[in-house]
């Protein structure tokens, strides 16, 4: 953290520290929840949060690698961690050219698992429902339950007016939006568009695992979405749009496809007949926009990407 800004940023590591800080925090409150290893995609969420909170408001950024959303075989211990670098990036993101913070306060809440789960594995859990059983939920059956558990806990602790989530994790956005709606959580969900590198790769903390060759191979994910979008623009059916992306990704070198799906972005109901997401219930009206979602392994790294596209 650079000296110039130290006084304008508060780092809270415990719940009493968080509450002492929030008691003094001015104005409306925006929250951005992250697992750290922050990049410009996270910075976009933080800027959007600052815009909404306003110059008198407070931005809370949480940095917590949540063990409950990792399965035993996943990369919990290896997940990149850099609290000092993260606080620096956040400070820079919210500092104006004149060296002032552009919001009333920036609070970074970086708890340990013991702070969030002081009694160990929680006894009362959030059931994220059918949307959590498909696509990401099919390969990671406990993932969204863990996400909802921590998101609801952090919303209860922080009581944000606005909560920012990236479209990069489209299924997470849909599930968290449904949780907030169904459990009457008093916050407004604000989605933020996917930040990409100039060559199209969606930014992700997990990109750090990729070798140079794998990084090039990983471009196939965003390219498959561009091709799907062209098919959508050409008026093709959802099945044909999905097949176009699947064919492209299947032949891409070094890419091991997990799924390619075309779904309603709010419900994750399947729009093609490929049964990769939830089946269409009777009376289901096809939405105006479709989400094409892809997941693939490049080397040992599992990557996801998606794009919203208008159907003809
Ligand atoms: P994570 O730290 O990966 O859990 O992500 C924290 C938040 O940042 C989530 O709401 C993500 O969807 C969002 N996010 C991560 N990467 C990007 C990106 N490239 N563009 C937009 N939002 C992102």
C-alpha cells in the first residue's frame, strides 16, 4: 500500500473491525465480493461500485478465498493470494489524479475462514436449487451452495445497498440474483460486463496458471463465442448457434471441452435441444437474449467464458 493513500483505506480482518469501520462509513454502501488476486476485471466492478455509491458513499471490497465453494480436489491451497498487491490495486483504482479517494471511504474486508465460519462447517446452509445442478454445478456440485453461503453471510455482515457481480460468472450472477429475490435480501444486484484482454481472453485470476502456449490456446474460448454470435446475427436457431461454437471449440488444439450451452440468462433453462441445462417447462417463452456459456480445460486449468447474444 503506498504511503500517500494509507489513511484513506481501511483494512478490516475481523467482524468487530469491520463493524467499527462500517459504523463510521459514510453514505450509501456498495459491495464487491472477490477471492483476491485482483485484476482489471475486478477493478471494473469496483469502479461501478464507486459510481453507484457516489463521492460521499462507501465501497466495501471483500477478499476471501471461500473454502466452502472448493471441492476437495480443487485448487483451494494453490489459489493465488496477494493481499498487499490487492489493496494497492484497489487504492489506485479509486484514487483520482489529484490523489484523493473518489468515494467517502474504501473498506477492504479480508477475513480468514475462522472469522466467517467460527463454528466450522455451517449447520444451516443455503440450498441454491435446480440452477445450481447444471453446467458449472454439474462438474462442481457443491460449488454454488458454498457461494450462496458466503454471499448471504457477507450481505448480512455488510448490509450493502448495491452488490456488484461480474457477468464473467454468469451462472453465479443468475443464482445470486435468484437468492436475493427469493429470500428478500435487501440489496440490489448490479451486473458488470466481462473485462477481456485485447486479444479477447476473459480476465481471470486463474489465467496466472497458463503457460504462454496454453494462453494462446485459451483464446479459442472467446473465439468460439464470437463465431456463435455471428451465427445468432445470421438468424440461426439456438441449436445451430450452440453447435457452431461446439464444433469450433472441439477442433481447437490443446482445448478439452467440458460444455457448450445456450440458455436463458436468468433461469439457465436450455434453449437448444441438447439438454445441457435445465429443460424447458411447458409454456416457457424463448427470451430475447440467449447466453452461450463454455467451459474447457486448457492444460490443467479449467476456464469459463460466456456471451449474451440477441436472438433473431
Ligand atoms: P472472483 O474473485 O473470481 O471470485 O471474482 C469476483 C467477482 O469479479 C465476481 O463477481 C466475478 O464475476 C467478477 N469478475 C471476475 N473476472 C471478471 C472479468 N474478467 N470481468 C468482469 N467481472 C469479473
